C-alpha cells in the first residue's frame, strides 16, 4: 500500500510541476509555473547555503534566519506542498501527517550532501 501511495504521490508531484501552457478562466498556468520555478530556484540556493532544510512532515523550515524573499519562496513552496498533500490525503483516505511523512522520505533521500534534515526528534542533521 505504501509503495502504491508513494508512486501516486510522485506522479501527482510530476503533474503539479509539469510544463503546460493553459489559460483557465483568465488564469495563466504558465505564469504560475514560472513563479513556482522561481521559488524553487531561490529555495534550492538557500538549501545549498544551509539556510533551509527539509522537515519530517514534508515541509520546508528555516535553519537560520531568512531574508524576506527567501522566506516568501519557502512559504510559497510549503503552501503548494500542503495543497498537494491535502488532496492526496483525501484521495487515499490517509492522514495529512502520513502523506507528509511519505513525501519527506523521498525528500530526505533526494537531498544533496550538506543539506539539512529535521527529524521527528527535533534535531537538525546534515546529510
């Protein structure tokens, strides 16, 4: 069940981040994806500097004090992640925390050496 759930989570993440150019009710998906990519670029750089880390619940968290634009980018990604996790939790009849933990396993696995990871014990560790 967990393997199937993880595959579904990864597929949904790919769909959420895939490239498309659609207009829905005046809302430009391409612009939203560009903003998402900008946030990802900012957060990836902050992770490389040790300012942001991955948390056990699938969210990002500040390791050090953040500038306003880095904090805004982190918040943007956390909102997008939570929206996806809520959707998946409802579809799979799982708790939001369980969905986040499955995502965190993948995020921890994919983290670069030197990136920070926050376990359930509340202790930051570098990969």
